[in-house]
């Protein structure tokens, strides 16, 4: 009687695994390049997690290396003649199917994590909020590196986090140095607000100085006073080289029902102002006598402006400008109906792929590495 060699069939197993991997990547490309555009409202909640799909090729490599390793272990176990009697019915098909099920389970699990969503309908929701103008000092003194990395960079980062916390409020941006300009008219488009924020730099205003009064007047001109929404102005500045009647402007704003808050950024002890050439720091600004210019936080002036405007003064820390504290103050103001917004209501579909992953794992657990009755009859790869 001829004894059948007890050995896993590498060629067929490798081919089946390679086909599985190829089909998966073709299907993924189809979804990303065609299905996503053809199915209205399809999106992925966490597209940044798609890199986990790259675990698939590593699984394929491990499987391809595992087959020869299994055969080597069999050869060490007994001679070829004895293996046919001692290790009966080893199944290349079953081992390959178990791998394919593991591979599918991993793909379905990652898909569930990415969470495909479908927009089922458009929904309207009422939004309530207030109107806020943020006036940012962009004079050269805002380049001082107290706090790190510098005053203006810390201000921008804090304003961005502030915008992320707004819910239904309208926001605008004014920049000022010796003059004031409306950088962003008041809007509820937070994406646009953060985009315009990127250009808030000291060289955006040609005239140096600290015209806080002009910034307050520009902010007032940006409000829609026909709206009943509560209004507030937030001034972020070191308060140095103050030029115009900022206190009088704050009093005028308060008389019109607009609260003026101030945030002091920098240190009273002071810091030198860096000078840059072609994007590189080349030293510090000096006066005509050759002395290094030191810029200091003028807290008294900023406190006086906040008091005149019926608002609050907050001193920035090294990590946070203080906008979160001001936001808590703003949240205490009465919210006004700002109209309605329309948005697509998305339904999660991760449940389908999670169930498929669990079914694949369950099926894999039920399959042994020995041939069953049907596998013996089909004799595929065996």
C-alpha cells in the first residue's frame, strides 16, 4: 500500500493566501476610489485609522513563513514513511481556510474601527449663542519670548482652542498695532476663522504701536446691532505703548451693551524683542542708543480697560492665554436664537463589520487542522 506523504502543500496554500490578499486590496481600492463617490453620504468617521489595514501584508508574510516551519517540524517528528501512519489526515485546505478567516476577521475589525457612516437625512437644528470679536495685538512686542515660544504664537494657539469650544456663537477677528483692521468679519464658520487665524502675524499691520481704542471701535463696527444677541470683545495684548483713548472706547462699548474683556500676555519684568532676517533670528531689537529694547506687560492699563468695559482682566500663563476663563464668563451671558443650521445626520455601520469579524473568528475556531469527511472527498490541495 502506498503511504501518502504527510506534508503541507506550500504552493496551493501560498497561492490561496496571495489571492485573498490581492482581492482584499482590490476591494479596498474600489471602495475608496469608486464606491465612496457613487454612494451619496458615505464617509468614514475615523479615516486616520486606515493605516491598520497594513497589518494584512504582515499576516500574509507570517503565514507564508509558517508553512515551511510546520513541514520542518513534521520532518523532525518522524521519517517520511512513518508520518503517513502517525500523522493522519493533515489538511492544507483547513489550515489555509483558518488563515483566510483570520485575515477577514482582521479586515472587518479594522473596518469597524474606521466606522463607515451613511447620511440618511438632512436635519435642521436651532442654535443659540452670542457674538464675540477677538482683537489681537500684532505689534512687534508680541514677538517677545515670554511666554514660550512667543506671545503671538501662544495667542494664536489659544484662540484656535477657544474657537473649537464655541457652540453656535459667532466670532470675528480684529488685528491691531498702530492701526486696527478687521481680519475676519463676524461669522459662524469656525473653519474659516481658524484659516484666517494663521495669517495673524506682526508684519500684517505696517504701523507700529498699540491702538487698543481703534481695535474696540473696529470690533463695534463689526457687530450686527439689529440682532438681540449678547455681544463681547476680547482684547489680547501686552498693553505696551498704548496710544489712543482705549478706556473711553471701552466705556462707549459698555454703553451699547457690549462687554469688553482683556487678556494680558507677557511678563511685567519684561523680555527683549527678537529680530528676524529671512526667517532666522539674528539678535534683539535695540534703540538708537544701542540698548536692547525690553517690552513689559502693562497690566494696569488692561485692567482699567476691562473695568471700563464691564468685563474681566485675565493674565496669560505660560501654557494658556486665559481664553478658557473668559469663555466661562461668556457662557454665563444669555444665549440668543441665532437661527437654524442644516446638517446631515449620519448613521453608524460599524456594527455590521464587527459582527462579520466575530463570525469569522467563531468559524475559525470550529475548524480543525485535520481533514473532515468532505475535504477527504474533494481532496483539494491535498
